[in-house]
C-alpha cells in the first residue's frame, strides 16, 4: 500500500513529505490521518527536534480533491461538521506541536494546503511559490483553520482580501506581508529548508519548546477551537449551496463558474 506521507530523518531533523504528486498532493482524510500519525511519532521521538513539512513532486499541496465532491453532491452527502473538524484538528496539531515546524513550500499551496503551511512556525518559499486560499473559488468558506491562521500571520484586513478574492500570493509578496520567512531561488529551496531546520535543531530544545508554548498561549489560544467549530458549521452550510455545485461542475467541465448567490 502506498505511503501517503513519507518520513525521513537527517540528524535531529525529520522531514514529512506529502506523497501523492500525481494529483498535486491533494488532501483527503487518508492523507490527513497519515500526517497526524507521522506527527505523533515525531512528537514522541526525543531524537527529533525539528520537523520539516513539504510535498513530493512539483507542488506542496493542492488542497482538497474537488473531483471527489461531485459524487457527494449527486448523492447529497455534503461535507459533514465531523469531517471539517477533523481537518481543523490536523492544523491545530501542527500549531500546538511542541517542536519547531518548517514548511518548505514548493509551488502551489492551495486551500487546505495553504492552511497547513500557515499552521507551521516558519515558511520558506521561492518566487514560483503560489499560495491560494481557493475556497471562495469553489463556493466554500474555509477549512483547516485557514482564515484564523492566515489572519494571525498577515492581519485581518489582508487575510480578508486573500480569502474573499481567492487571488494567488507569490513567494516574494508572501515575505513582504509576513506570510513567509524566506524566499530563495527554486533550485536552492530544499537546501535552504534543510539549513534553516538544522540551525533550529542545534538550539536549546527546552528553551525553544518554552518559546513555542508562550507563542501558542498568547497568540493562538485565544479562539482557535471556537473558530474551528464555527468554521465547520459555515463550510457545512456552504457545501449545500447551488454555488458549490456550480463550482464543482465548472471545474470538471474546465470552465469558469457562474455564481448566483444561492
């Protein structure tokens, strides 16, 4: 059986890589489960001091697999609150991880993939990286803690613009607005990520863990759980909309959707 999240280790740095490059490392619940399992293993392993998250192939993570939505719409099996909570729990697990996490973002990080990158402590990108909060483009609200996490990094105003327009944010702009920490040439991305992670891994582990605990307590624990519950309710309602159905049809038919607000 194919391993959906690959894990490797160099020194005290563990690298977790989404491993479904044929569909842009799109997320489904098997992928979420595999990621959660690997994160738990890294959390328990004292030899792992830093975790790098990246994607195999061209893209970091293309978000949810839209083609899977068609049959659910036909059968009226809408996105459930439980599923949406599970996705948000994955982001919460990354955010509350006791060790530093570094997202090495190769090309597209879309939708839930964007949210996962935002849950990490650091993001290293290239000029060709493209962050897209694509939910609005398919008639959905947000999932995987997207709006909450993006707002913490870029501020409410910028987050609202990125969410509501669904426009892409390139690597250089991502650094300018505080979304990314480094932008390096594409051919240097893997090396830059490894060097950054290795530098963190050489630091005092207990002090880094205390810093993370303070950051999470005073910057992130003021509403993540409550937000995730409201997000699940909102996206569940959006998944029943005619606009969502139209967006899925348009994606499959390779045309632009025509939204009606219904």
